[in-house]
């Protein structure tokens, strides 16, 4: 599955991908709750942090709990990459 396919699937279920800022907040909160950072063996697409027009940011904590951010082509597939999604809530509802 490509990042574009993941975004389409998430949108169909009313969800969206994370930006880099949202991912950092999520990772800090998860570390507070369970004592470790997420995505130690996999990368996570961050489609709301697009880099130029053909690349997307990916984040993860592969070594020593340090955040690594890399760029990836939108259409590239690799087995160790996926996307975290979040549901957006309208405060007026």
C-alpha cells in the first residue's frame, strides 16, 4: 500500500493522517503513559507534513529513543512503513 492509498482509506472512515507536530505530541503522550516511544521498528508516514510536492515526511524512534525524520516518495511501498490516523472532532458539534 502506498501513502496515497492509506490516505484514501483513512478519509473513507473519517480519519486523517498526522502532521509532524501532532506525531511528536502523540509520541510524548504515549511515552508518558506506557514508558516508551512508539514506532521503534517501523516508520510512520506523516502525510499532513508534505515536503515539496512529491515527498512525504516519515517519523520513528529506531535507535536510543531519538526521533528520526526522513523524506519518502508518496508512491513508495516498503514493508516497514505505515500510517497512524486520527479522527478530527469539530468543537461545535
